[in-house]
C-alpha cells in the first residue's frame, strides 16, 4: 500500500516503533477514496468542535467576569471552581464587561 501511494515504508512504520507486528502493516482493504472521505468527516467534526470550544470559552469568560464584578465569588473561589489560576482570571476579566443577565438574581 505504501509503494502504491508513493509513500516511504520507513516513514510509514516509524510511528509504530522499532518492531512493528505484521498486523500493523496489513492493508485495511479500504479504497483511498473512503480514507479521504473519513478524513474529510473528521476535519469537519474538528472544525465544529473548535467552534464549540470557542463559544464555551466565551461563556466562561462572561461568567467569570460577571461573578467577579458582582462579588458573587472572590478570585480564589473562582480559581477553585474554574481550575484556572487566580492571576489568570484577573488577567482574563480585566476591563471585560459581561453581558447583562449572565448571572440570574
């Protein structure tokens, strides 16, 4: 399969370590088009996950800034709950105006 795809065999087995088993080198029997389609689906899924991650980071920033500004929690409590360091939270929220209604009364 490596030769057919003009891919160096040494490059193909390098990630497998010094002694790959013969099972690791067997072709999957799946045509290249299906491999490319699967890679395309994974790429789309990764892009969607990156967008979701960015949206969640925005929500987290909003919540941290609102909680800090309203005095709901102090920096140490926010750090303990968020898993971030206190200074990181201070830097993230410095000058940030949270959306109104982020923390319900």
